[in-house]
């Protein structure tokens, strides 16, 4: 199955929580959750009791939708996290957070991860001075992410940086706004990732 290309707000309504898929819009009164906080569809307002499997499935879907990855790719991340030292759930979210499209968003070069994915695919960024055009690239401690010289005048990047000027930067990243350059100070931990996901339920789902 291909990537979802429908309305982003529909996904937030399905999960009944803000996934911040549309950047600043999600923080305004125009957010779909603020206006219609129930699942989409003609039966969306019906109340139904969710079983444990359904609850676990919803948590997995939240994580997938926040980072925009498919099921096969998500499962591969899980297997890698499972065979790494530490808690599997924490490892999983940290791997997802290290994706280049997510880092571009965290640094403020894009207003959403989806926009960050598009900018990376169009070769607007360098990692350690080399072009990287695949969003799933995993950054490492010490890596430097910079905007390509010819892309520094793009309105989409400049507007994103202006919109996020007052936003607090994650502690595992450092930003030089004048140079349009960011650095990975250290790898992220669970405390650095503020997404509304209960990772232990994802682990329980794949452990069935």
C-alpha cells in the first residue's frame, strides 16, 4: 500500500488526539480536533468499548502517522529497537526521531515532518557537507545538518524558521540560525520526545 495522501486532519480525528501533522495550524482554533473531536465517518460519534488489541493497534497507528512511515518500515524499526540495548519502546521512538525529516522539522527548517520529508527528497539539505535525499536517513551524534546554499532563499524554509523562532529547541539538538545549520549534540532519549504515544502498548502488540 502506498503512502497516505488524504487530509491530515482526518488522521488526528481518527486517533482522537492532536498529532501535529499540519504544523502551526494544529495550535489554533482551526484544528479539526478543536471543532470535531470524534472519528470521521457516519458512525464516528457512536460510542464503542475498545478491546485491548484495539487500544494497542491505535498506539501503533499514532506513531506511524506522526512519523509518516509504512507498516513494513515501522516493523523493521521495531526489530532493530528490539535487538538494541535498553527498553524496546524507548529505542523505537528514538530511532524514529533520528530520521532526517524529523530532525529537519525539530530544527525549525520545516513546519511539519511531512514538509520536512518533501524538502529532504528535493535535495535541499546536506549532512556533514554531503547531499542526502532520503528522509529515512538516521542521524548520529556529531552530525551537522545544513541548508544547501542555493536553498537558503526559499520562502518555505525562511517562513518555517520565522514561525518557529520562539519555539524551544530539543536539548539533543543545537541550531545556528544565521548559518542555517544544526548539529546533533547527542542522541535523543524518551524525555526529549513529546509525542502522545504509549510505546509500551506497541511493544505488547508486536509481542503477541
